[in-house]
């Protein structure tokens, strides 16, 4: 058995250049899914922008008893986005190094928007697999998150514990995952280098405060959202629908960006529309 809490949080590698599409999408030589091993037990995948402009990131975390697949990307079609086959190969490879019987897979989501749930159906008939619905009722009941969104929860993958922090505001069933093994804070579309769409500003503001309180007492190595939409020029984003982003910044943010976000929310409390900041753009939709 692997002791996931020993010497935690462990340091992983983000020494990776994310594939950001191609000038002519139909001629893109890169695979539909880019795979990067952050650690031996943690894999980050990115859907190719030539397949879908959203290019969401997907996370695969291995525990002793089961793995967690967090989000399923923006495309349902196996021919264009073979997520099930990719995950099966990664699980098979991990089990070859760490053999154990009856190894399960849990499919969950950072929130319920279609670019994070599209390939759920690819896992519907997979053995030893549970797919948690993306709606609020499914999220709260499956994870035991009573008194939503005021209490956090825990998810045990078999010695690998993730803290579950309710994160509504972008979408009502938003959920942030903190991995104690790596110290990664997986924030979905709540915080990332891009356009932060706010559907409910009161709920979103409370989520940011909740994350700041949480991070004040937990080790967080990186804040990882699910998209990159900014350029490397402060406050400048790529237009929505862009399929080639040759000048994008890294995915990872820091807890310092959460403080920047808190200040930005205060500064734009009475605002409407889009408000660019160095590492993100606030977009109010309410």
C-alpha cells in the first residue's frame, strides 16, 4: 500500500509546454489529448484546442483503492475525444506498477457545465466505475455535503484524501478539490488564468472567501483551474472561440491570486460586464 500522506505535500513537475492548438485545426499533428504526469500518481490531461476551443484540463488521481477522474472534457464523440481509452491505458499502466485487484474509478466534476461533463457517457458501462451526476442534488448526496455550501467534506481514494470545498457562483454545483498528497487546489472554472464568468456574485464572493479561509490553514502548492484563456500580456485574453493560443501563460496560479481576486471583486462590486486584471478577467453575468 502507498502511504500518500507521508511527506505530503509532495512536489510534482509542471515542466510542460501545453499544446495550445494549431493555425489550421484540421491539420494539427498533435493528439486529441495531451498527457502530463505531475507525479507518479497524478496525471494532468488537456483536450486539444483543435478538437474543441475550450481545451479543458482533466485530472486523474490514483489512490490505493480507486482513481478519481475529475471532469470529462468538452466532446462526447469517441472518434474526436477518446477519453475512456486514454484513461483505461493510464490505469492499466499504473496497475502494472502497483498491482491490486478490483481497482475502481470514480468520475466526478468541478461543476456541471457541458465542457466538463461531455464525455461522461464514455464511462457509463465501464466496470468498477461510478459516475457522479453533475447536478447539485447528486453532488451533495454523493459526497455527503449537508448544509451546502457552508461545510466542507472529504473524499478518500484509499489513503489519498481530498478535501471538498463547495464553490458555487460560477455554477451552482461548483466544487473545489484539495489533494493533500500533492497540495494541489483544483478549482475548476472558479479560478484560472482566463475569463471568470460569475453567474451569482454573492455566491461567488462567498466561495472566494471560503477558499481564502481554507488555504490559510492548508498547504497549497499550486492553484490549478481547467482552462487557459489569457495571453502572456497582463490583462489581455484570447477571444472566445480561439483555437490557437501560441502565447498563453502557464496553467498554475498561486494562493496570492486568490487575494488578488478578492480585491478585484471588491473593486468591481457594483460593476457589470468584463473587468480585466493581470492574470484573469472578471465577467459578471448577473
